[in-house]
């Protein structure tokens, strides 16, 4: 069967239109592909504030009480033979709060408190090194901790430490 020339032109024209206006399943495919979800960045608010040169009495007392509390927690945890995680957290928090208090002091105050800081780091090392320490070792650590707490309370309360504040 021979197709007439005008018919070929019409068929070619319709095929050309079909290729131009029917891009395939591109839009259909796009409907089923998940779009990336972009999250908006949280707005940043900066509250500029003038801080006093000398740390406040309340901040010092807060850190002082935190240290006493964490040392007490460490002693009671070791005495009862409770969780090693709890003892590690107590000693880490005590070290962190003592470092904060050290930052309040001038060089004379830092020299005065540094031996206690070194002793607390030794206790921390022993607690982390021996998760299953014997009762004898735990009792020795309890005595060290209580002794450290007494010396800290006696020498570094706010009225005594005020002379070292920057």
C-alpha cells in the first residue's frame, strides 16, 4: 500500500507535534519523587549585656554549693558501692565547678586552691580507673573526698575567698 504524498506530510506533521508536545512521563515521574525538605534556620537572637568585672557573690556561692554537693554525692556513692556511672558523673561535675571557681580567682587565689584541684583530679583518675574497686579502696577514696570537702569548706567560702576575687 502506497501512501499518497499529502498524506505523508500530514502524518509527519502530526508525529512532529506529538514529539514536541508530549514529553513523555517526566511530569508523572516528578509527582512520585520525594522533594527535598528545606528547613528554615532558627533565628538567632543576641542579647548583649554588660557583665561586671568582678564575679557576683551569688555566682560564687552557687558554684561553691555545687562543689560541696557533688563531693557529698561522690562520698555517699562510693560509701554505698553504688553505680560507677554515678560516681564518675559526681567527680566530673565537681571538677567542672571547681574549674569555674578557679576562673574567678586572681593568681594568689589560684595558687591557694591549686593543691585541692590536683587532689580532686587524682580522685577523678582513681574513680575512672577502677570501676570495680574493692571496699577498702572505696573507703580510702571516701576519706580523701571528705577530707578534701572539709578543707575546701574551711578555706574557700565567700568571705575568705573574696580577697582573691578578680
